[in-house]
C-alpha cells in the first residue's frame, strides 16, 4: 500500500475514536523537541494541570522537562497505541 493510502486508512479509522481530554500529543516534522510545540508544552507544564504530554521524536535520549513522555517517531506500533489511549 502506498503511504497516502495508509495515512488515509488511519485517518478514517482513528478519526472516529474518542478524544482523551487530558492527552496532548506533539509531532514535529523534524522529530525533535522544538518549535512552537516546545513552547506550548512549557506553558502547559507551568499550568500545573494533569496533562499527559507525549512527544514523538527521533532521538529518545534528548532532554525534556519532567512531565513530558517521549515515544519513538518511527515505531508505528507505539505511535498508534499512544494516539488511541
């Protein structure tokens, strides 16, 4: 299956899933903890609320603030599990 078809299939399947109110999932096209998402994350952490903040990254050894979980951007099984739960 071509990537476009695979993405379309995932979108059709997962767009019907229930939204988890406290989970915030970040995906940077470079696979890093950077850009707008980084600063949004830092502000969310300053709010002291119970958010499940997940970042999909390429380098699992990068330093991130406490309260941020990392998953491997290339591990499709973990990636899909995170967006489902």
